[in-house]
C-alpha cells in the first residue's frame, strides 16, 4: 500500500480505492479531480437527454355533445404527439351517477377515435363519482 502511495505521489496523481470487497482492496492511480469532473459531466448529460413525461387531463361529462367530443379528441391527439400521457376523466354530478353506461359509451367512443394514436394504460373504470381512462403515446 505504501509502495502504491509513493508511486502515485511521484506521478503527481491520487491513489483511489476502486473496490474494497475481498481480502485485498483494488486501487487505481488517477487524477481524482478529473475523474469526479467526468462523472458529473456524464450525470449532467444523462439528465439533459432524459424526457419528462407529463400527465395532461381532459375532462368530460355524460352530456358532452359530439362536436365537443371531437374537439377534445383533437386536444388529446396534440398532447399525445408531444409525448405526454393523457388522463381522460368523466365527472358524474348528482343523479348522473345512475347512468354510468352513458359515460362508458362516451369513453369507448373516445378510445375508438384514438385507437391508432395511443396505447390504453388503464381501461375506463369508476373511481367514486369519476370515470378515469389513461392513455399514453405509441412508441415509434
């Protein structure tokens, strides 16, 4: 160990322990400051290239008319083209909760419109007074 420290000091570098497992530790002679700089640079580049996926929400009601549904589908397509996930939620107010079949049909209509553009992560399901469906963009 002292021999390695002497060699590192002679070369003007640092003695860095790579692995401490086992009987004998594995060490390397290198410039530690340069090594840390490169590690930080790799980490920074990895963060830079990673994409942040946002979840956008589109709200519907059972009484939403056809044209309004088409406009919402257009917005969903735009969100999917930006590689965002979309949460389609339908709010049932008051006595509308008795007619969940109407809401399910509307969700099916939206799903059929977007069949070629997205993958369904979560099928439409009732959560309290809301029916929720989650869509994500297709991978290229």
